């Protein structure tokens, strides 16, 4: 086969298989309906605005659902992870819209025997999945990514959560986006702060401590991760020394499950 013909065939077929997903529609919705405060460390969601454009949101979700596992596996890990984070966040918005405005917390959508996160309603990668499936199986449980910073990117529609980013995650920018989300979350003194001689942290660090201790970037202890981000936490030298020695008292703050809605 002539080289020119082979090259033409590759150029014609490769984009259909390996092209990164297009998150433009989701990016547009986020830019319109996520209200940013404190330089991005806090955001609230204009659910009424999302409701007015629910058709556009559902078209985006349908586009995500149309992607099969083979195409997904052909992407880079960064594109895969960006896809899964966006899917989690977009489907969470869709879940809230099912009951908006008659709810005060995402927990209102659960029942006695089932949390809203365990409800299977998401057609994704060939199966009907739950939000828990996306976070705990496809992201955390797959062994592909092992990046604890995902906990600052997935958003559970609650005030206690890390801020919902006002732009879509993209594979080509994912490292910078996750680094910034981490810094913004740690800089938020409503979620992470020194109180006297005790470091008070978001309960995220209690629930997912093991993810910060699996040698990602060489971290074997949560304290090692926190030390590397001591500037964002504004830790004094004594607190840093306590972290290094493992003697600093760490406590975990109560989680605020109220809806992260603008105007409430």
C-alpha cells in the first residue's frame, strides 16, 4: 500500500477512535451558572439557570452516554479522568434538578435504604451506574489513576464540598486544574484551618485518608501531603514541625450537607 494512502487512512480513522471527548457544552453551562467567590475557593450553583437550560445539559449527558468502553479505553488517562469527573458533576446537577427547588440537601433525594449516591440512573460506558459507581469504582477502584486530588474536583452539591469548578475538566489541562483545585480548597478557612494548636480539616481527609497515603507523589502519610501544601494552609513553623514529627493534633470538621445553591 502506498505510504500516502496509508497516511490518509490513518488520518481518516484515528480521530473517530482516539479523539478526546468534547466538553464544550458542559463548559458553557458551568461558565453561565456557577457563581465564583473568594477567587474560586468558594462557588455556588445557579440551579434555576441550569433548569432553564436543562435541555442543553441533557444533550451533553446523552453525548457522554453514547461513548462506549472501547473508545474510552483508547484515550489517555488524563482524558479518561477528566471525562469521569465531568460525568460525575454533570449527573449530580441533573439529579438535583429532578427535585429543584423543593429540596434543601442532596440527602433529601435518598431514602431509608438507599442514598442518592447509590441510586443507579446513569447510562455510562455500557452500563447503568450510580454516582458511587463513578467515584468509587471507575475512578478510585480502577487502579488506573491513584490521584487523591480527585476529591477536590468531584462535587456532591453541598456547601461542605470543594468548590464546583466553573469550567469543564479537560485532559490537556487536567494537571493544572487539579493542582489549582487542591490549592483553592486548602486555602478555604471554612474547611481547613488551625484552631489553637489543632489542625482542623475537612472530613474529606477522614473519609478518604487512605487515598492520600498510597504513595501518590511519594506520600505515605496524610501529614506528608499536608506538609507539601503547608503554604496553602498557612501553617506556622511549629505546626509544620508537628506534622513532620507526626505529633500535631488533627481534628475533622462537621460536614455541611446543605445545598450549594446560589441565593440560599
